[in-house]
């Protein structure tokens, strides 16, 4: 009930993102049901049915990734002051977020089932003059246990992924965790770094300065200064409050540069391995051992090379984004390039991986479009639906990650506006970040796409 109330009270933008998750779940569920229908109508071809089911794993992964991105940006399940007092701690909010994701995906699965039954003619008669009867098995009864099992895959996997990723974590270093398991003096939780003598246990308010005399023992006259002199000295030496505030705002204006992600060398290695496998497939020829969607055919080496290439781009995405931000700040940067580079470095882990996945999907779509133009196979409706679903989910995931990054740097934006930064500067910094990412990832995507299409076009 709490998850339903949070879903009902969300803003229109949040409801739109949840609706998109439901539509993506509906598309994936429909593809799974079509694979079941093909298996029913072709009982003598189990390998073909298994291959169709295996190709549904890509839309399933794209849908789960998009559902996770939407769950991370849901403001209704974000920790807020006062929620822990009524029993809504991090673990309970994580459960609410997983339940919300499961409800959205279940709605999409129900829509897929209704549309599938409508095309089969089980509800209002056979539409489209029976054109879809071949892959829907309209002349055979539908096995409901298998259909419900397939439809439950998306809600179950999506909710489990959200619960695993958003579970409460202890981000303190290992030394702090070890100190937290012990108790300090007077039952205090944790230990302090400095050891104190036994006599300090009796002095609750005394502090020993460097000279050995307690701070409150010597009067002002013993130090050779009168209270009036001390007041005048503090007036002359203390900086104005406005200057301190401006300095603090200046420190908070730019985000702190984070450490570079560790996955860049591994991503480059996996990407190089994928390209090497594709080059080996080009050398060995294109014997049709594994059919691809849309009537194409390729060797298992081609499929393994595409998979390694996609994984390498996804792993190397955060590191490449961090490198792009570092390059923006090179060679004596101004305020605009410094702001754009710092933001890219701080958001590398958040938007880098979705950006790498978008590059992988774009290169795959470009390669398949090149193959379709050269060989002109028959593109079926299910292949088109799968391509549209994967492309839309990856782009929507990237946009959702960008929205999350914008919310994360709201304090930085507010500090810049308080300092008097013009709004055009913020828009120029955003355009500069987008242009730098496009200049880096665009040629990389084109090169990978050409190399991915080479084994099947030669």
C-alpha cells in the first residue's frame, strides 16, 4: 500500500518514466510470448525456438537496465529527514523502490499478454486477416504456465536487480569499520586516533595547550594583554564575515574531482579482444553457423566478437568520460572549461556506463543497417520491434542518468548562481560537455561499427 501511495503522489515526470518502464516491459514480454508461440507452432525445431528465446535476452537486459535507472532517480524513495523516525529507513525505502519497479513491469507484462491474446484471436477474433498466425500459434492452445513464467521474468529480474543495487551499504573505509566495532572511553562508540593519559579522565573541560598550562588557568593580565587589547587585535586580524562566506561559496561552487575509474584498462582490453575476434572471423570467412535476426547469418566468432565489443565499451565508458573531463581542463583552462571538465570528472561513474552502452548499441545498429543495405534480407516485424526496443531503452537510460546527474549537482548550480554566475555560462558548460563527449565517442562508435560489420560484408 505504501508503494502504491508513493506511486500515486509522484510528479508527472516521474509517472512518465514509470510508464516508459511499463511500455518497455510490455515489448519484452511480447517478444518472449512470440518466442513461445514459435516453439508451439514448430515442435520439430527446438534449436530455432531456443535461438529466438536467446535473442530475447538483449531486450530483457536493456529493459532491466532502464528500470534500474528509473528507480535510482525516483524522488519518492529517496531518504529524507523524518522518514527513519516512522520506520522508513534505507532498507525499507529499498524495498519500496523494488516493489514500485515490480508493479510497473507487471503492468507492462499484462499489456503484453492482452495484446498477444488479441493477435491470436482469443479475445475479439483474428486481426490482420490471420497474418500473425504463424509465429503466434493461433491454431494451438496456449500453455498458460509457460506463458506466465515468461511474463514473470521481467518483473522478477528487474525488482531483484533494483533491490541488489540500491541496498544500504557502509561506504566508510575499512579502518573506520574496524574502529566502529570497539568502544572508546566512557562507552563512546568508536576509538579516537590520539591516546590520552589516565589523568585526562578526571578533567572533563580542561585542555592542555602546548606550554603545559590549561587554557582557562591564566588570566589576560598574565599574558601581558588587557581585554581591550585582545578585542582590538581580534577586530584587526579577523576577516570580514562576508569574505569568509564568499570564500566558502567559491570552494563549494566547483565539484571536487574524483579518482579516475578503475575499469578503463580492462574495458580497452576487452574491446581489443572483441575486435581481434571479429578480425579472426573475417579471416575465416562467413560460414552460416548461427543465424542472426532479420535473416542474416554469421559464425559464432562474430557473435562472441560483438558481445566482447559491447562489454568493453560499457566497461570503458566511465574511464573515457573521466579522461574527456581531464582533457577539457588541460592547457591553462578558463572558468568555462574548468567547470565543464570538473562536472564530467565527477559524473563519470554515473553517465559513463550508459554512454558506453549507447555507443555499443549504436555501433550494432549501424552495422546491421549496413548489412541490410548490402544483402537486402527480409526484415521481420519482431526484428524491428527488438531493435527499436533496445535502442529506445538505452537512449532513455542515458537521458535518465543525465537527469540524475543534474539533480546530484543541484548544490553546485545553486552555489554558482549565488556567486552571480550567469545562466548562459551554465548552458555553455553543458553544451561544451556534450560536444566533448560527442567528439570522443562519435569517432570511436563509427570505427567499432565498421569493424563489427566487416566480417559479414567481406
